[in-house]
C-alpha cells in the first residue's frame, strides 16, 4: 500500500466516527435521535431532488459534495445545535476540519477544506443553496415530530424563524415551505 | 404547495425509513450494526476519495448519485446479505424501486430508476466502479471487526473471495487491497 493510498484509507476509517455523532433532532418517525452520517445522506438526497428550486443556477454535484463533508469536523467536538452555536464553536470546527481533512493527501485535503469553508461562508450560489437544504431537514423533522427538538431545547417560534431565514437566500420556494411548517407548529401551540 | 413539490416531499419523507434498515455488518468500532443511510453516505465518501483508482475514467458525480440511491429499495424488503441474495430478492427490489421512486414526478422517477438499474447491471464504467466501492466498505468493516459478520453468518474465506471478486472489474487497486484484508482474516483463522 503506497503512502497516498494509506492516507486515504486512514481518512476513510476516521470519518466512520461521524456515525456516532448524534444530533438534537429525531428521525422522521420520532423513535430516536439522528446521527450526522444519516443527516448528511438525507441532505445530499434533498439537494439532488430539490435542486430546481435553487434561486440561482447551481452545480448540483458540488452541493452534494458539500452535503457529504459538511459535518465531518463535528467528529472532534460533537453536534452543537444551530440555535446555540458560538464563535468558539466555529473555531473548534475549523481546527477539527484541519485535523481530519489533514489526514488526506495534500491535494484532497485542500479540496475538502476549501469546500467546507465555502459551505460555511455562504457566499456562493452552491453554498447558499446547500445552507438552505441543510436547514430544511431539521425543520421537517420538528414539524413531523410535534416540534420535539425545539421544545426540548426551549427554542421559541420567533427564534426558529430568525435562525432559519437564510433559507430564503438559497431558495425562496423552500423558505415558503419552511415558514408554513413553522407557522403551523406555532399555531398549534407547539412552540 | 403544487403537485410536483408535494410528490418530491412525499419521496423525501418516505426515504427516511432507510435509517431503520440495518445491515449485517457493524460500524468500524464494532459497537453496533450499520444502517443503510450510514452505509450510503460512507459509500459516497469512498467514491469521492478513491475515484482515481477506477480502472476506466468515470463520472464521479454519477457514482456518488448511485451510492446515494442504491439501497433505497431495501426500505420494502430489508437488507439481504450479498452472500445470500436470490433471484427472488432481486425481483422484490425491482418492485420496491418502482414503488418508491414512483413517488417522484415522472422525470425524476425515470432518472432514479435508470440510475438504480445501471448500478445493478454493472455494465458501465460508473456501475463497475460503484459496485467495487459498495463492497470495499463491508470488507473493511469485517477486517476491522475480526470477520464479525462473516463469522456470524457462516461465510468462509473462499466464498468471500468469490463474491467480492467483481471488485477487480471496477478497480484493480481496490481489489488488491480487499484481497490483502481477506487473506489476513483467513491466515488469522477468523474465516
């Protein structure tokens, strides 16, 4: 096994740990919390199926690759709920990204770090759309589970609206859908 | 919500069930069985990182999309171990693919069915490489877990070699790596 292949295999083994990083939201049937690997898969599927609703033309393949890698840095620090994320959390994730993508050969390390940073910064059409998709899955999960994670963590409707409003920058249609679910949860007195 | 969007959302909700379809193999730390969503995510990541080892030039994005959707039909019938798969199992999966992808608007249904069938038939460079990647993850899992799923299911070394030898048609380098792991398990008396 040459050095390049060995590094790639080490990375592939390391990222298996994402299957043990659990999020605050439940899978759609409400039976248990979802982990980051499952979320990343669903995020990629949502991107594939809903790409026609992006506000701007996007390279869907790039959005899918963002979906696949975006939560890998959580291996080192766990999942922090979007409503509770601090500057220190972002800094911890950046360090984790450098460590974990740093296991790869240099060219692939740079490619993954650049893709991850692009996603985080939300300055390109792909990143804005990916950020919208990343948020619609937990909104759907809360909607289908009577606002479960929102109630458990004391998150009120105004906060949900405010934190997720950037969905609109990626997709007006998906933001309309998100708002309708949040409004329904509010009207039912769930949040 | 128009009819097209409604169909897409129904599909997205339906495929969440893949998170509850458990495989025979364990995650790398051996603590529990892996589910199909986690496997599909890892498969897509492996395809992204190891595409340079495909025997023929491949459209990596197509391989990733195959990875994401390839196990969706298992929602209806559960996971059948590759060593125990019968003609009836393939027929059941085909029917499940038609039902589940059939929830989508016609154009996306046709696209997903076609991609799924291409993967199953292994006649294109992308399908041959995807089939190799789909198999390397469980070989790695068994290698890292002392042949756990092979022992549990009474699968011997010759059978493992024979069932996985099609990896070579997708990637000679990945087949060499697979063989080295299978040989080591055999030499240790694990299978």
